[in-house]
C-alpha cells in the first residue's frame, strides 16, 4: 500500500521548479518520446490491420471461400445450412486471340443461374449482362484494356484439348461474345481470369459432369479453419482447399512484416523510457538533501523506493495514456489527414492506381492497443527500479554533513 506521506512527496517531486530546469526538459522529452512511440505503434498497427482486412475482403469478393475437388468419385450433395451456399464449377487454361493480340487466361465455368449469384457480378464495378449464356464470356477490366476489348466484341479462344483430324491433332478453337466486364481491384485477377458457361467449358476441355467441383461460400469466411475441418470430414475422398490456403504465402509475409514493425517501433518507446532513468538519476541528485532529511525523521528505505518508483511510473503511464489518445484519434481520422496533406502540399499519398484502395485503410484493434500499453508501462516500470533503489541507499549523514 502507498501511504499519504508517500503520495504527497511523490506529487511534490513531480511539480516543476525553476531550479530544476534541465530535469524538467528531460522529463518532458521522456513524456513526448513515450507518447509518440505508443501513438506511432498504434497508427502503424491500425493501418496494417486495415490493409489486411481490405485485402481479405477483396480476395473473398472474387474467390470461393472453400473448394472441394473430386479425385475419382463424383461429389455427393449435402444440404447443411451451416455451410452457406454451394455452387458447381470447373476451370481450365486457354489462350485468347483478338486481332494480332494473344493472352493466356484461366477460364472458370458456371451455370447460368449460378453466375449471377457471385459477389463479383453484383458489385458496382460490374458492367454488362449477368446472364452467362452459351458462347458468351465475362472478362476483367485489365484484360479488356490489354487486348482493346469492349462489350459486344467477339474473341477466339484456343483450348489445349485437341481435335483429331486426318492431318493429326489440332487445338480446339471457339468464338465467344463479350457480354460483361468486371473489376476486382487486383490486376493479377483482372488480367488472367475470365468466366464462361459451365457447359461450354466442359465441351471445350472435354470434361465430364462428374469432374465438376463445388465452391462453398460461408457466412463467416474468416473462420475458415473450422469450415475446412468439417468439409474434410464430409468429403474424405476429395481434395479440400480454402482461400487462406491459396494466399498463405501473402498473409504469412504480412504477418512477419507486422511483427517486425512492432519490434522496431517498440525501440522508440524503449529509448524514450531510458530518459526516465536519466531524469530520475538527476532527480535523486537534486533531492539528496530532501532524501537525507526524510531518512533522518524516520522514513523507511522502502518508502523512498516507492516515492521515486512512483515518479517514474506516473510519467510513463501518463505518457502511455496520452499516446493511446493520439494514436486512436489519428487512426480514426487518418483518411482526413491524408486528404489534407495531399491538398495542402499537392502530392499524392497512397495513390489508388498503385494500391487499388479508394481510401487509406485503418482498423483499430483493442487487443493490439492493450498489448502496446502493457509493453510501454512494463518498460517504464523496469527502468524506474534502478534509480529508486539508488535513492534508498543514500547515507543521510554524508548527505547532510556539508549542509
């Protein structure tokens, strides 16, 4: 417990005095350093969380949440509502020809009544018809720009599946009419994916109906491991993979980057916290006479330790709280700050054509804030211990002999 005397003396030592000018400067810089360190950590973590969430939302916007592919046996039907909706599909690689241009693509096939259920065909950047009839195709915005295509144009697609003729095997070729153009915001997808009718695809690649696989869409796709485990139990003789499996390397890299950034930026707090050692050491030096008097009137060493320990902890804790306020405020209004800086200095910060995001993402994570706060206060506690014990070991006789 902390006594009233210890509280009074701690508050007295925290008050600024003219003769303690240099000490006050160190205390102010310690406070500012810890506050900025905490604030920057919260801002960086919030932006990285926001970017990860935006990336997941974009990936889930055009990818199936889970896919079940048959090995030998056709897939059985299930009617479990916990798995959301399931759609039959298939795919194959082909080459698009238009005038003198060519481009390799991955063709994905869906039935007419399934294509218009996909999120990609229901977003605001989808143009054209949602009806994917036979001999029609839907292509990405980037692919249309590369080949100079528009809705209504006819393109030729060549399949690697050959047609046997008198002169040998020739690749299949078929003409499709572009009925729609989609845009996901990810160029890799918009350049390399196209949608056609499932029956056209099976005929084009000589695939059978029992080769079809199932795409599953869940209500909570972020909890994908739970669904994957259940799908493996339901389809033990099939290959099951999810959106997380397809993008595992990307999210692993993001996780490593996030952890590295946390460690690097934590050094800012550590450096600022070491100023507390300097400040408390100078405070002990300046208050040598006061400490000697306190000891001579019967104040125990443990009380002296508590007093100087509290001084350091109060500075660190108040700086942490102020840093949280700064960091959360900046994270909430980071897009406003970006727009202000862009308009004031006429520069493009976070350009949409590079990052494919209309605004700077930010997502505040209470767990991250709690972890940052605990680390900051813990560092402050550790660095306050040494000066506090040093103050308690002062000899009152030697300290007062020249007074």
